[in-house]
């Protein structure tokens, strides 16, 4: 029972565009809860469909996820519609347009068996020197980001995929890239309330099912731990104050904002203590193996409460029950209607 619950918490990357025997064996042994696709996994729509079908056929029936924001964070090439970054949608200041983009994205993803998109980006682009967010945000106005983020979320859901807002409590005011090092946001709690937290409050009120944490330090909220490792941020602020009862996902535990400071195994245990449900290990499958072993060992030594794992596994199971399932959405690719939508955005 505990083995299966730990496995359900792991969302992992796999090495190639097919499910090879060694990878299949590892995924089955871990009983993983999710697989995240990257460019290394992507072939033709037919090949992607075959891969997602093989993943869904695993005994643990994992969710299949992808980063699909538009612009530079778009793993799927042609014939999928090459939507521009969220900032291009933001320039129109039109929630209906954002909804239609989300719906088009959702339909295309669902048509090849993808269950979950790590979008919308709910960060506010409040720092021009930010090297990692920039045009990935809808804009610098928290109200606009809220309206467009919620609209895109609803479009994704109506198109057939689940959504995950990111990066809580806000990555927009950083000057470092958390893929490479640990950024710091120096805003006061009052400033965070007026800017960074606004879109997340809106998304929670609108029923977003999943949020991703930021590998960022916020001294006003927790002077010692980045958000992914912070109980003050993920449990006290997000769960208790913001009343979020969906799935909390970590950002990738293989990123250097984490690995420069501790092992993936130690980080996995710390994130669970903080309030994370889904642990992302995107780059190396061995990282998921190490995370699993560390969690199992921590429970055996009673340094990690097994009830946290049970609660997290139940939330992920509840999320999985909301997926589109076996009924594939039909979508001709390339899609002329979606191409027309792209031209509409480009004309703004």
C-alpha cells in the first residue's frame, strides 16, 4: 500500500520517444503517478499517440503531462499549432481570446492522449531583468494576468486537458534563473499580496486543480527555505490561508536551485514535509528512483509522517479521475481553425 502511494507522487521524465523495456520496468516497479513529455519524447502525432497509449496502459495508469505555454515553452512542433508566448495573448487584453487559445491547445493535446498541461503561467512580469519569465507571463498587470490566466485555464479544461498554474507564489520578480541557481524575491508580504499572489488567488477561486511551486526564496514569507521546501508557504499560506485543496506540484527537483544545495532524495522528503503532493523529476529517471528510496527510508525511520503521503496520493488520485480518459478528442492536424486563431493573435 505505502509502495503504491509513494509511486503515485512521482511525475517523471523518460528518455526517448518510445517506451523501451528498461524504462517500462522502472515505471512499473515504481508505480509512478505521472510522466512528463519533453522534446526528446516527441515524434509525429501518431507516434505521440502510441507513446501516450503505452503509458496509459501501465498498471498505475499515470497521467501524461507536458509544458505547453506557447512561445519558447512549446514541446510539440509542427503540425501542432505553434502558438506565441502568453505575452502576445496578453497584448490583446481579451479573456475570450485567451479562452480560445486554451481551448485550441487543449483539443490538440487531448487528441494525442495528453492529460495535463503545465499552464497557465500565473507569474506577473514585474521585473524587466527577469531571465526566465519575461514573455512567458501574460503581462505586468496582476489583474490582467488573473483574467487571462483563468480564461486560458477554462479553455484547456473545456478542450479536454487538466491545467496546472505556476509558479507559486510568483516567479516574476527574480533576476536569476532557477534552472541554474536559487533566485530571491525581496518584496515585502504586503507587496506580494498586491502583485504576485493576485493571479493565484483568482485561479484558486476559479477551481484550478493543480499549482506548481517556485524554486525561489521569499524572505518575507520564509527566510530559510525556497517555496518548494517551505511549509510556511505551501501549507500555511497556500493550504490554510488561500484554501487551496488541489494538487501541489514541485517544479523539477533536478533543477540547480535544488541540486546545488542538496540531493534529490533529501529534497523529495523535504518537499513532502512542506506540503507538496506531486514530485517532479524530469531529467533523469534515476532521480525518481532516488526520491522513492529516500521517502521510503524516511517513513521507516519515522522522520516523515506516512499520513502526508496518504493525503498527497489521494489528491493525485482525485486529479487523475478528472482526466479525459479513453475517449480521444478528434482533431485534424494541422488545424486550419487554430491557424486562423494564430493569425488573429499575430495581428494584435
